[in-house]
C-alpha cells in the first residue's frame, strides 16, 4: 500500500518542483508532458498565474486540454484565482455546449463581480439552445440580486418554475437572497414559506433579507424560530442576525450562541460582535472585544474607529487611528472616511491636514468619495481656501462634490460665491434635490431672499423637480430670518404637503430672532408632537419665554421636558492647542492655566467695555439679579475658549473654536470686540454655520 502511494506521488512531486522553479518557461518545448492521473492535483496546487500557465502548457504538450473534464477544471481554477480573462479565453476557444462548463464560466463571472457579463453569458447560453439546469439558476439569480435587477430576477424565477427547478433548495435560497437585495421582502418570504425543503442557508438568506431592509425585529424572530426548530446556526446565520441586534440583552444571548457553536475565536464573528455592542451603546464592551483580539485585521481597526465616530467620540477615534498607523496597518477607505468624520467633529485644521496627507499617500488618492469628504472636512474646519483648492484639483466631480462645495460657501456666509458655483455646476451636471438644498441653504445664511425665491421656483419650472419638506424648510428659514413672518405663515399654509418638524423648527428659530412669542407657541405646539424627543425644541421655546421675561412659562416648558424624560444637550466648546484638543464647558475650572484664563478674561471684558461692548443680559435665562447675570455671561464656554487660545497660540495663528450648540448672542458680540482690540482672526463653527471674526466684524453680518 505504501509503495503504491509513493510511486503515485513521484510524478506529482516532479511537477510541483517544476511549478515552483523560477526558471520554468511557458513553452511547449521546455515543459514535460503531463500525466492524466496527476493533472487535477497539479491544477489545484496552483496559487499563482505563472504556475497555472505552466500546468496549462504541460496539458497542451500532453493534449490533455482536449479532454473536457481537464479543461473545465483548468478554466474553473483560473476563475477561482481571479484570472477571469484567462478563464474566458480558454472557455471561448473550447466551443463546447456542455452545460457544466457554461455554469463554471457564469459562476466565475459572478464570483469576481462581473454580474452583467454573467447574465450576458446566460443569455448566449439560451440562444445556443443550451438548457440551464439547477446549478445554472442560482448563479444567474445571484447576479440579478447583486445588480438589484428585480425584473430580470423575476423572469429567471419564472423560468426556474417552468423548468421544474423551483423546488431545489439552492435555487430557492438564491431567490430569497435576490428578492432581499431588490428590497422585495414579501416576495422573499413567499419563496421561503413555499420551499418544500429548507436548510440552514435558507434561514440565513431570509434573515439576511429582513436585516438588510431594516426589519430587524422580524430578523431576530426568525433566528429564534430557527433555533426552536433544532437547526444549528452557521457562521453566516449568526453574522446576519447580529446586524438585527440593538439591545444589550439580545447581544448577550447571541454571544452565548456564538460560544456554544465554537465560533468565539472566529475573527469575522469577533468583528461583528464588536459592531453589535457598539450599536447597542456599549462602546466599552466593543473596545474590550477589540483589545482581546489575538490577531486584528484591517476591518477590526476600521470598525472600531467607525464605532467611536458613531458614538460621537471623535478624540478616541483619532487616537485609535494614529495607533493603527504606528503599527503600520495601512488604512482602507472605511477607516479614512471615519477618521475624516472624526476630524470634522473636532473642527481640527491640523488634524485635517494630517489626514489629507495620508490620503495623498494612499492608493485612494483620486477616489471621488474620499476627495469629496476631504473638501467637506476643510469646510468644517473653517478653511474655505483649502477646500476650494482641492475641489478645483479634482479630476472628476459628481453631484455630491458640487453640492458639498456649494454648501461650504453657504455655511461660511458666502452666498454670492455659492450662487456662482451653482451656475457653474449647471453647465456640467443637472442639479438634483441635494444640490438645490445646498444652494437654498446658502441663500438662507446670506439673506438672499430674491435669489432664494428664484431658485426655489426653478426646481419645478426648469428642472421638473418637486420640492420636498427640506426645501420648504429652507424657504421658511430664509423668509423668517429676514423678518417676513406674515409671508412665512402664508407660505406654510399653502404647502402642498403637511408641514413636518423641519418646517416648524425653521419657524421657531425665526421667532426667536424676532422675539415673536405668539407665533413661536404655534410652532412649538406642532414640534412637541412631531419631534417630542428633540431637547433643542423645548430649550429654544423656553429661551424665547425667558428672554421676553416670561419665566413662569419657561419653567413650565422645562417641567414638560422633565415629565417626558427629555434631557438637554450640554453645551461645550472645543479648541485645539499644540496638538491637544480641549473640550470646555461653561464655568470650567479643569483647564490648564485655569486661574490665568479667568484673570485674563476679566481684563479682556474690561478692555472691550471701553470699546463699547455692553453685556446682553437677555441671554442669561435664569431669573437672577443683574450682577449674577453678568458673571454667568463671562463664564460661557465660547469666551473661555477664545481667551485660552489667545494665551497659547501665537499671533500668526488663527484661533479656531467649535461650539456644539448655536453660539450665544452675547458671546458673538463679545468676540467681535475681542477680534478688534487684539487684532486676531477668530473662526467659530457653531451648530448652524461659521463665524469669521476679524477687525470687529463677523462674516455672518449679524445675520444668524
């Protein structure tokens, strides 16, 4: 027995040495004939194009390529290694009508993402009279799903039924997956319910169909039903139900199942568990999964960074990203986009330049999504010059690129430039709803009422686009800010759809600017029903009451918040000093140089008083005496951040700060005076827009 095994292995060893020799030449003369009994083994041993070509040459020398079985295996292996063009060349030269060979080539196209080619080959197969079998349909149906081609997928479903293959489990599984990817969950469920036989992949497919269409509760229910039926879940089923989990107790149950099935050391499962706990709000458990992974892959790093960004922990995301770079892990597109979002949240110009540099050195340099994200990053870090410079260098721009730059001009108060760029865009590409939203918002920030009306009307007149709620909200904001409140109410009444929270929210904001308590109450009444969990709505109405002296009404609004369990978002201001990012709150005493900051702040307030600054006590919303109100105003986070910047950033530096809420009106006025007496440029980004303070003026023109 042993002698026979060794003798059979000798030809295989000879050919393996041939494959691994760097001197091997792909010519008929230099390669020995191949023996039939070792052909398949040699094909399967190949891992590179060069080695597979060597085997192909040996097959030609031995005339084994004329054998359909051997040539089909060769074509299949070319395709499985990703060398689809080589596979197709061999396939085309075979002129075979064997359905198995056609299935191999169709599968090769599908596995490598050439879905259109796969369906074209399927059509050619039918034209030649080659009848598809139960192995053909799953591949062709999968191609339809990946292309979201519902019509062709339905046609294939009908052909499978007519051919009698609808009862085959693999055909049914592929139909479920296809309908799920096309967003037709009901059709997927019908196929699933009518299947005479189901396996674990059938359950995985239907759970996946529900999860990818947002029906998470049903996905979890089906997973439980599968377990109750005694079906042991595989890795795919577990991965798909993990997407459906948004509660910690459900996550714990899934993890017990993972351990019970021996998948707890599976890296893909660990990555999914990390994402699952992050979605459940347990970023600490997600990080513990990350830290205990014995071998992290790129997806592990990218997922954890993205989790921090989604949890609004940009500093942690940035720290982890830098740790990844130090460990020489090359970031992928997901990691780069996530860290760009983190830098945007921090409004850190230095970090923006650092990330931009990494992107330039990466293989994604000319990736349109990445370049657009960096344009947006520079916009949100307060540098329109850098944003426009990169925008102009882009080799290709899509509608999102144009809209991003237009929106950037808008939030910086540069409405005229936004309109000019919008006109340039129309010469290259037809504007969509997003582009119109960007330019309408720009008009709103700049107070361009006439231009705003023209653009709003042109949506339907010139471009046959029906305005949506968000476009109406922009018009309400534009008209309301300009003081045309009567015109606003008439505009809302004539809306062709029921006003939503964005429309009433814009009206409430306008009422705050113009101190119209009566109209504000109308807007607030709708908002407390439509957007009941948004704390900003309650706080704004309370502030409107407080600033007009109606403190009892303000207290009632805050009591309503308490009864409904709505918590106010705490205000803070962010500033970057010497590569360190500081988050400052009102009355903060935890900062380095805290005593010095308050001492300098008092001096600064006295100094700008001499220049004409007067504290606006209306922005103190507590019913206290005026002296206390002034002290409370002085300790606002915006003022503390500016003074902190003045103490630590040289005169050559722009002071850049970010407020997570709308800037306080008194702070806005004070910072204008501070820019005047110090000669410093100060850039502030608040929740709505940018304010560029220089020489005692603000880029918003006090229109905010």
